[in-house]
C-alpha cells in the first residue's frame, strides 16, 4: 500500500472514534445536570447510579484516548450505558408519553451506523419490547419516583424532540460522508489494482519475449552445433553465443527470483571479502562487447585511496552494479559510459573494522529522463515509459532489484538525469575496512616511470590515470617532451591511418595501442616490433605486463589466477547421485575433463548402498531425489562412518537453493561443500583439484 493512502479500515476506525466522542460529550453534558437535579430532589440512589454511569463513560473515554485501536469495544459499552439510562428515564417520565422515548429511538440507529449491527438490532428489539410493556403494564413503584421528575414536561418534550432530530441528522450526515469516503477508497484501490494487473500483464508479456530470446539462441545454436562439417572458428563462435544466451537467461531468472525474495523479506546479505577494483573491471568486461558494437566507450576508474579489499556482499554488489551498467549501455546511443569508484569519507581517516561508505557512479551520455520519469524509475515491472520497453526491451525489474539490494546492504541508489544529456546513477553502500587491505602481495610497483596517453576521450584518460597511480606510474601530459616520457599509450580511436599509429614518441620508444574490437586496426604484421596492441577495457594486469617487458628495473607481475590444474596421480573415484539423466551425462563429461572416474546412480538410497559396497574419493549428490534425498543420504553415510570408523568421504551437495540458513543446516548434517545450480565447469574443476590435492598426502602416508 503506498504511503499516505487511507484504507477502509482507517475510515472505519475514524468513524467509530468520532461517534464515540460525540456520544460521550452528549452523555456527559446531559448526565451532570440531570443527575444533579435528581440528587437535589431527594433521589440519592438514582443520583449514585448516575455518578457510576458517568464514571464508566469517563473510563471508556480515557481508554479510547490512550489506545490507537479498539475504540469499537468502548463505543459499545458507552452505547449500552446510555441506552439503559435513557430506558430507565422513560419509565420514570410517564410511560408512552415520556420525552426520553424520543432519545431512545435514536440509539439503535447510532449503533448500526457506528458498525455495531448486533447491538443496534438488540437496542431495536429492547425498544419495541419496552413500548409494548408500557402499553399494558406499569410498575407500582414508579408512582413514587415521578414527583422527582423535572416538572416542566412540555419543555422536556420540546428538548427531546428537537434534540433527537438533530442527533439523527448528525449521524445520518456522518453515515453519508463515511460512505462517500469508502467509495473513494474503493475506487482508488480498484485503480491501483488495475494498474498493478496491467503492469504484471506487461511484465509477463515482456518476460515471455525476454526469456524466449536467449532460449532461441540456445536452441538454434545447439541445432547448428550438430552439423559435423562446421569449421572450428565458426564452432567457437557458436559456443560463445550459446554461453552468452545461457548467461542472459540465468540473469533474467535471477532477477525474478530475487524480486520474489525481496518481496517476501527472505533475501540474506553475507559478509565476505570484496575486491572492488576487480568488481569494476569485471563489470566493464561483461558489457564491453555490447558497448563497442554500438560505438560506445566503456571505461572505469577509481580513487587512489580505495582499498583493494573490503568486507561486504560481493554477489549483491556485483548484481546491482551489473544492472546499472547494463542499463547505461542499453540506453546510450552515442558517447560512452564511465564507472567511477570512491570511498566516503577518505579511507585514511577510518580504522580497521570501521565502516566506510563505498560510492560507485555510473555516468552515461544516453537519452536521459525528465523528473516524472525519474520518480517512477524504481517501481517494479515498469520503465520510464512504454515506448522504452518497445524500443529497448527489458523486464522493468533491474533497477527495482538494484535499489532493494543496496538498501538490504544498508545503502541506497540515487539518480540524477537530464533529457538528451544523460543520467548518473550512484550506489552508496557501507562496507567494513579490513586490516592491511591497502596493499596486495605480488602487486607490481614501478618507480615513478612516466607514461604518456594519447587520446581524445576523457573516460579513457581517467581510467589510465587510475591504473597508472595503482602501478606506481606517473601519467605525463599529452604534450610532454619525448625525452620526458618512458612509454607511450595510444588510443586507436584517434588514429586516422597506420602512419599516425606510432608517430607519437621518439623512435624506438616503447609504444602500445589500446583498442576495442570495433576499432579499425592494422594487421599484427603491420605493427612495428615494439608496438603492442592492448584491448579495451584496459586492465592493470595487461598494462603492467606490457610495461614490465619494455621498461628496465620493473618488478615482475604476479601471474593471474587461471583454471585449476589437476594434480598428477591416480584418478579420483567419484560417485554421482543424480536423478536427471541430462545432469548425469553433463557431470560425467565434466569429471572426465577433470581426469576423474565417475560412477552414476539415480537415488540417495542407491548412493548409500554404493558407498557400502566400495570406496570412493568423492560423492556428488543432488539434493532432491526420489526414495531418499541427498540430505537424508548424507546423514546415513555420516552415521555409518561414526559407527564403523574409517576415512571421511567428502560429500558435495548440488542444489538450486541459495538460502544461507539452509546451507548451514546441510553443513551441520555432514555436507562438506555445496554447489549451487547452475555452476560452471571451473567451479567443479577447482573443487576436484582441491580434493585431489588433499588426497595426495593421505595416499603417500598409506603407501609408506
């Protein structure tokens, strides 16, 4: 429910409260003078009863005043007290001619209007019964009480008639107004529900299209790969398309699932080491091909004081950043997209363990938005306008998810935009600083060598400036003398011909081109011997590798992380428990590439029996299987190990569940590792390599 919207329940509570206060005020104003008069006329018993009634009304008023809800109960008590008081007064005022009967006739209507339907009907039945009894019977003790009734019966009748009509009119007006307000609330709710249904219908239609697009790529590519005579280069292109389509489909499904978890409040935020600079570079790499195909420049930079590592949720940060960069590339037709990383306050003023604000800006030169479009930007299932969906596609969930992810991490996303100029999205998230995170072992450090960059693009200059500072270089001005620079980096976008490609700098000076796949480049054999081609987006590793090879007295670069190598030795004996034939075949191929021998079973019970029959080095087991699931099988295997002794079998549970609490329960039951579907080959290969590495000392010990 949007903030500020009045619900029907709010109107009901307001009606009850107004009715109660009006009735309480009338009761107090009437009770005090009437009961005082009765007391003075000798009716102490009646006066004491009146004081008791007055005290009860005041208590109900205090309860209504101090509580936000529950006024309906106290209104019912107040109405019952007033009804009993007026009914008694009617007996004492002369039966059917009593002025109090006019007041008594209004009370059932007041109760019904205030929502007390049963109480109102009860008042109505009691009123009719009292009239009938008064017509045929009069208690003898009333004759003694009548002298205490106020003597001016005509005045009483006049006041009762006018008062009852006014009271009836007031409550009739309240009922009509309340009904109009309820109709207004219902109309607003209906419009909101209709807009929500329309948005969801649009979302389903968009999702149908967006899901079918990568599915079409997967199905079409798979059918082409069946062709036996496809050239190797074309086959590699088809495999790249297949991988890209599957990653796109996975991203769409993750968006929908994450939004459902956000709506249910079930999204967990983890704390782990986050390499923010790598996060920026990975995001740029992910969308570089799309950006360069559109002729856009995609660059990223960071402030020198940003630590290499902070403590936060890497997966959620990556997801939010990728959504913003993806949108920036999607909605930009010319110019470029630049991502900048900074910390607030400067990290130098923060101590280890304290939190600093990480600020990531995604600036584009796209179509921009007006204030009205910006206000609706983060609504789920919506985009700036309907033409945006038709022209650019998308589900309308990305920005909503990104903002909710940022808020789950304690931050937020802000946006500023101008039509025709572009937009700037800013992620601000608090992260904890780690001790000694400023320097990373193996990072190359140059001794102040000067690098000249030749480019006409500000984004690339900011990026190279960040990388140069990180590597210990000095970025010289573009017009610096050749003798004052040690190497020259040339943006291929400023080259109009091959002659200008290496015309900057002194002859023999180290030079490199930085280019994208969309740039017109000379063939490799046309480049001079000392001119290297570096590809955009430029990374510190590539720049450092080049400079280490051409500059004297430089420090060797650390080798980048690569796919794990399988240690030599006997092949791992892996038991695979998976009920899906497709997944069994896929896991078998993956394990074969890991130089591991696999044995396949289809249920958890079969896995338990296989472990009893022979020894395995690793058990890969699906979580959901017939007869016995993976978790139950794990418990049985661990219990058997505890009873019989022997080596512990490493168990890897494969599941699509990413809930951290579920993972903790599984680990407590004896699961060693968890692979979340879908997973790439590298993750399984690394896991197999680690287990093989841990197995070798045990094998050596047994051999001795």
